[in-house]
């Protein structure tokens, strides 16, 4: 079977530091923090009182009012990012074979706000089960790609991957293979999440996963810093149009990058903690390089999972050193979660967009908020601290890991 080449022809982003891909990129390069006090509910009794919310977003600016009411926020975000990516790709929706256009999406949780509100409404009532008829369709994680396909008539593969914070990276890998193997010409892929809710924040606080730096939210997400104390929850969506190379070339599409390969692995270690030596992370990066047919020395830039947790950051950097050896010290390593916070199931998508735009612009966004050296981290690694760095990026890797030990890695390269 012929293995087809796959390229990226469209991007869309709705993030805590910018509501379009261009605004998002500007926020990344300038080192903008998306963290601020939570506005969605009263945080007085919560241990963490801040998050990286999407700002200045009104769903009805993009969606019909009746349709918007039928969607949880995570699905609204998906629709907006996907529409931007489709428009950016300049696909002719009147001519494209919609039987060969898929939508493969990622969401770690799905409609958490909808679930929370319906259960609270029931608990506050008289015991009569008066649930909204859209409760289930709004909540289920697969509804985001369903809504995208319904709007545009895309009739190819349509589903959601759920692997916690690796979800959208898994979706991109599935999309890559759907095109490689000839099942699709085009796939709308990415991920969305909207877990900045009472249940989301309360649950992550109960796990001691979140930063509690309430006195300085904008500096709380500090990957690789010696004083990091947990991640900052974010929300939003990222969308990419993946397309078979000859299909894209035939229509004269702008090509951002080639999707060189991907990899998957499992830590097989713990429900939430990473393996301290990063053995699963070592394997996922090796698998990704092998799938792409590239060598460690080919990689110029790695956007790490880098969540700002005490254990995870060290384990990932140990794994990078094991895989890349002395070359690791020449790679621009960063964590854009220092700016966006952790978008859970959408993290892989927005971080893939970051590395693609780093290739296009020749600039690697910074890891902000670094003030204190961690003695457990190799000081010779270039973590792109506090300021963007110019770099001719020909090959870039994006790492994404999820609770349960799910590891996913995607590799992009400039088109030959």
C-alpha cells in the first residue's frame, strides 16, 4: 500500500492569550500570560482562585443563538477554531469530495459545565428528574466533531479521541494515518476543552495538581522553575487542517508544514504521576522519530508537555536527554503552557500550532516566569527562558502526556 504524504494547510486557535491563530501567535512571541482571577464563579472557598480563561468570547458572535444554546462551551470553542482553520485553508467546500473529509477531534473531559449544571439543578429541586433534553447531546465528548461535520456536510470518519491531556495529539495522529492510508483526502483535527468550572477546579485542587499562587496568577505557570507548585488550568481550542500532499498541491493550497510522523506509548506506571525516569516518554519520542524516518540530530525544537508540576517537568527533560544525547543541548526546548496554562485535551492541538508557526516565522516562543534554578534539571539545556529566540526550525516535535500514562508525540517538518 502506498503511504501518502500529509501536510498542514489550515490553522485555527481560540486560547487564553488570543482568540485567533494570529492573536495567539502574537501572545506567544511576546510572552503574554493568560492567567488571571476566575470570573465564571465565586472562588472565595476554593484553594485556587485563578485560571487561564478565554477572554472576550461571545458564542453568538460566531454561531446562531439557538444553535449556540444547544452546545456546551467546549463544543462552541471547537466550532469557532475549526471554522477559522477551514477558512484559513481556503478549501472550496462546494468542490471538495465531502465523503473523503473527516473530523477527528480530541477532548479529555467534554461538556463538564453542562453536566455540572444539570446535576446541580436536579439537586436543588424537589427530586423530580426535570433534565434539559439537550443535556446528553451537549455533554458527550464526541459532539464537537459531530457539530463540525453537520455544519459542513463532512461525511468521512468522525469521532473523538479521549486520552486525558494527550487527547488532541492522539486525534492528530489518527488523522495523519487516515490520510496516509488513503481513507481521507482532508481531516479537520484538533481539540477543545472548557473545564474551568466549579467541578473542574475543585477536582484538580483535591488532587493537589493546581498551583495555588493566588497572589500572583500571571506568574503561577512556571515550567522548569525551582519554585513551581502545579499547573494552571486553561481552556480553549485548536484546529488543524491535515491534507494529502497531492490534493493540497493540486488546488494550490498554502502549506504550513509536513506532518512527518507521530508516536504513542504508555507509562504503565500510575494513575496520575509520571514515571520518575520518563521511560514511557523516552519510548514515545523514539517511536515518533522512527515513524517519521528521522534521527534525533534532525530535531531543532521541542515544545514539551511541561505543565509546571514538580515531578513531570523533570521526568520529561530526563527523557529528552536520554533520547537526544548531546544534541539535546542544541535544541530549543520550551513550554508554552507557561503562557496558556494547561488546556487538557486541547493542549496538543494548540501546541502543535505553536511549533508549526515557529517553523514559519523562525522564532521559538519563550518559557516565561522562570526565576529560580532547579538543581534536578540539566543547566546546559536551552529551555528558551523568558524571551523568544530566533531559530531556523526545520523539524519540530510536540509532546503531550495524559493522566493514566498516555503519551503522544507529533513531529512536523518544513516541506522539502
